[in-house]
C-alpha cells in the first residue's frame, strides 16, 4: 500500500513538472532528452512554422440591442476617425396602478447612470476613492435627451414565432426598415439646477463633465442634523425639469396607461440619449444602464394619510423609472477612409481591427482546406496532418507520430499606423460555430478580472518595457487544444475570427450579435467587440516585414529512434 502511494506521488510530481514546462509563457527553443536505459529512446522537442492566410473583413451594421449596457459619446481614433454613439431605451416602472396621493408636489427628478469600475480605497472618514474603467477621455460632452416616439418591439413580425427583434447600429430593424431621426427626437427634456435664492429650478446647459468623483447624498437625521444617506458610484447624474414629469406621470394617476407594462410602453415609448461634441471634442462612456440603481427617480411630497391631526402634514415618496430591457445603441462613423475588405485568397499585408460597426480579421489555417475525397493528392491540411498522425482509410485518427506540446498564433502591431492607444485584448474565435475555441474554456486563469482573464489562451498586448502606456508590440494566442482537436478528434478546420474586445469574459455568457448583411446570411460577431470603440492595425501574412509576419508555430515532441 505504501509503495503504491509513493509511486502515485512520484507520478503526480512528474506530471506537475511536465505541466510547468508546457505552460512556459514565451520560449523560442525547447530541447529535452529523455533517456531510458531499457529502451534507449531519445525524444526531441522541436518547432515548425506554418503559413496562414489572414485578411480584413469590414462590417455592415451590427446588432446593438440585448447588450446589457450602453455606450454614449464621442471617440476619436487617429487611425480610423470619429465614432459617435447614442442610444434609445424603453422605460419600466417601479409599480403599476400607483396611488400617488393627494396634494402631490414634485421636489426633484434625477437621472442617474453609473459607469463601470471599482472602489479603490475608503479612508478613516469613509471618503471613497473610485477607479473607473469604462470612460475613454475626460473631455466634456453634450447630452441631449428626448422623449422617443419610436416603439421598440420585443419580437420580429417577419420572423418565426417568438423570434426576438434585432436592432442595428445604423438606426434600423432590418435592411428595409429604418428608424427616422425625427421619430426618435420627440419632446426635448431640459436639465435644471436648484436655485436656493429663489427656491426654483433654473434651466442649465446640458453639458456632461467627466469625473471619477462619486456622489454623496445627504439628508437630515431625527435631530435635524445633516447625515450621509447614500453614496453613488461615478456616472451621469443630472436633474430634469419637473413640469414635464408631473404632466407625463403624476397626472396619469388612475389612467390605464399606468396599469401594466404593455400599456405603459405604448404610452411612453422611451427616451433617446443623443451625444454631441463640445468644441469639436468629447468622451466615450460605457454606462451600466442595466444596474438596479440606474434609473430616473421622481421625488415628490404628498399629504399624509389620515393618521395625524395635522391637515397639512406631508410625507415624501418616490416613483422610479428603470431602463430597459429594450435598449438600442446607434453608431455614426466618420472615418478618415472607408475600411476595405481584404483578399480571402492570398491574405493581406495589414489587418484592420475596429470595434463597434468596424471590422474584424479572418484567419485560415492550412489555406482553409480540410480533408477531401481526392486520394491521389494531398492538400495543405492533409499534408500537415499526415506529418503528425497516422489515419485509417477514412481519415480517422489511429495513432500519433508527433505529440503536440504547444501551438501559437502571434500578431505584431504596426506601430507606424497606430499611436499607442490600441486595445489591450483581442478575442480569437470560431467563426463557423459562433463560439470561443476549446482553449478558451480550459484556460483556468484569473477569470474574475477582465484584464487578466483567459491570460494564457488570449494573451494581452505586450508593450515596450511592459509599461501600461508603452507602444504595443504583439499579441500571442495559444491554440494548443484547437490544433490537437484537428489531429486526434478529426475536428473540422474552421475559419477563425479575430476581433477587438472590451471584456473577453462576456463571450462566455452572451451570445454573439448579428451583422446585417445584404444576402441575409447568418453572420455574427462577438458582443465584446461591439461595445468598444478602439481599433488597431496588425501585420498580416503578406507583410513586407518578414520579422513581423503572422504564422502558426507548433512545438512538438518526436521520437528519434
């Protein structure tokens, strides 16, 4: 029993050592001699490089509903140009058939939409320091808010039963159904600020300043002393004109439009958030509109119910309007030059990747070929496969000739075309099956922090001197399991896609979004690519710089008898 236990420990230790070697982050040559006195067999770990085809695909309008968040603002990219993002949202109510009470007077109406980020520190006085990671730029922007007259549908009337309605970045529901700007821009809602001298709300300019400061809300305690009642994460927080909301909501008490969500959505079709630059500048915001505290809150005072002898006694109450779930982003690109489709036959010298309604890259391993029925000749895929495995007459795996240790794709950034503002993460995926690769699911690294998630498979951008703001050098993608599946599990040699990503974790929980195509083909792209405005340029397989040419590199072990 002890001998068996000791043998098991030795086996586990050996496996751990092997695992560490196989997971080495970036090596150029590995040599290992395993000598056995009985069989005297020598194994060498060597590597080969294989040409691949990579090319750019410009995107038509992309689906922007069902994202769980929304983008708003202006993003200027030195390489590509300007992207402006706005969105429309249906509203939900905190209650139906509400009895607002008698003598209702609205005290204030507050719009709040938080950014994404984290709490960095809380000092001894409970002051909170925040870090926001969802804002690009710190320049002010103009936010125009309209009551929308467009009804956002749940289901596609031209699709199958219960097919969800898709909405697209170019203000459309399909290639033949567009949404007119005039329908989105109904009554414009102004911003206000309380004037303590007059006791009234005065109109103010609708400019949003970008800050990492949170909001500290205060009230009075039982002794009339001020106290902190709530702390809110940084975001957009403005006060709206009370007259409009009194007419639109409070005065409808008892009306059927407040009885249920269907009636309410038909009566109040939503709000349109339109971003505009200030002095031809602005910032790009990713807003957590799906958060519970992201809403419009009507604070009002009403007469107290007959539980007191004071006839004019009042109490405070709230009515909350939430966002969604039907929300649609619109993107307007003003690019320096159109993004052109690449060459799927020979590949491109440069790959142009841009988030939103931008572009992706396509990747063909082994010329995009697969097993065929021609027994007289071998294509690039079959030739490679025969080097590594023995197959039967049907092309099925029999045994390995070489053992795969690691397989990588490495893409180099063209720093002559970007200015250091390229994305930290890219997402590599199976275009045909609309899913991550096998390597994505078995990468058990830190999957709670997006910047570190799937670190082995989807290597983040390597920068000069590892400085956060250093020029980008390359991205390295480990696809070992994908290559093994091609060899021993007879997987299809599918075409791969490469896209800019804001958060690679989203691809594990959200389905990909549709691309609106002229031939109505079923083409989708990763969700995390749609919500980021960033872009980059990579060297392709036809680059004139051989040292930065993209290729597939495979490290393998081969018996040397």
